[in-house]
């Protein structure tokens, strides 16, 4: 594990770490299902669908019995969601204060399975886009977490050693990707993932609020 005082870059997951995006995602999945003629989705169908990208979420929503809806629904989602991605989404407590406090001390990146148009809309609307030096989205990757590709892209972009990079996520896949990239993985307890899964993935540190990393880095 890197000593956080030697950290040169922090990679943040978006959903469940920086922003509570679930309300707008649920609404967009429902809109996509209606648009392709499936009808109304239940709360069970749209819950716990964050992580892995929109296609994976829609595959889980429709299941094998209705797989024919996945591709048309995905096409509608990609058009609809960016325009409705920051209606009800909000920053988690202490996110902006933490970013501002550490800005200039380390470089910041986002690594998310979300499409770029929606990612930029959310970060811009919520007033934190200028605090990031690099943004990696689903449109930039060929392999999703737990594959380390997104973190390796950040390492290469910043020209920093893997051991000087910290990844902060709410899922086991975030921790696994960090470790596969040779970096530190910090888990948060306030997101969509389960703490026991994050611990089982070998998180180097678990925090309950972003501001816990401030004294460790500054």
C-alpha cells in the first residue's frame, strides 16, 4: 500500500462515490423500457443496477426472457440519459470540500463506466468538472473494472508510477482494478456497494466520508 502522503494522483469512481446518480438512472431505465414497448419496470428491476455500464444493467433488467429489448433500449438510453442525468443526482456530503481542499496537492481523475456525455453533464451541472485533470469513461475503455485498464490510462496520462496512485470506489471491482494496476484501493461505505464485499476484495483503507483522506494526503 502506498503511503498516502506520497500520493501523486487520486482516481475517483463517479456513481456511489462522488455523486448519488441512482434516481436519474432509474428514471432513464424506465423511460427506455417504455420507449421500446416493454412497458413499466418494477422497482426490483431497476434497483442495484449501478456498476458495469448501461448495457450490463439493461441485460439484468430484461433478463434472458426479454433479451431482444436490450439493444433498442440501450440506444434510447444513450440518447435520453445524458439529457436527464443531472436532474435529481446530487453530490455526496463533503465531496466538493474534499476536492477543493486537495486540488493542487495531487492530480484528480474520474474513472467511470458511464458514457462520456452523461459524465460531463453531471460533473458540470454539479460544479466540480474543473477540479479534474482527466476523465475516463465507458467511451474510452474496451475493458471495464475489475480490469485495470481505466486506472492504467490515468497512470499513463499523468506519467506517474502505479504505486503513487490511489483509486477510491464503492465496489469490489474498484478495489480489484486498483490492485491489478499496482495501485492503492480505498473503499467507501456510503455508496452502492456492500462494505463486506469491499473488505473481501482487500481494500487498503475504508472510509465513511471523502474528507477522511485529506489529512492523509496533505
